[in-house]
């Protein structure tokens, strides 16, 4: 049991460091009044037949990483970068795009996916120096 707790703590620390990396390297959304927060959950979020591993709650200005026990450090960093990208985007425009796009063709989702691919290994490399 202790190993699971230690593993979760390491993943939580990794997520926090990934968000700090994002702030430094991707910038901050100056239109947001409140400081961005992060929350790490043990289990994935399930809606219908789908599992979610990350979310950006614009009302609370919070990134939520779900299913930490099931994700690798790479997955967690990738999720944080993806959701941080949404934090930088216009929430109003995000929802407007859903009127004309599917998730797979949504411009903001595509940008978040590109950022995951582009930055995950670089971010993880920096994090591993700190943990």
C-alpha cells in the first residue's frame, strides 16, 4: 500500500512541476483573474462509455488530472500540457467551435494535441532533473 501512495505522490509532484513548466514556457492567460490551480485524482472520470484523464474547468480556473494511478509520468505531463493549452485559449471560442466541429476536427483540441506532442518530452526531461 505504501508504494501506491509514494507512486501517487510522485505523480502529483510531476503534475505540479509540469504546470510550472507550462507557465514558464507557454505563458499565462492575462485575461484570467484567478491564479490557475491543479487537482490530481486517483481514478479516471467516466461519462457514459468514455473515460477522461484530464479537464480544464474554466469557471474554477483549474486543471484536473484524472486516473493518476493508471497513467505514466509521460501521460500525466502530456495531460497537463493539453489542459494548460485550453487554459490559454478563449473559453467562449472553444464552445463556439463545437457548433461547427467534431472533437477530432476542433481547432483548439488539435492545438492542444500538437502541444502535447511538441512539448511532453522536453517538459519531462526538465522535471526529471528536479525529482
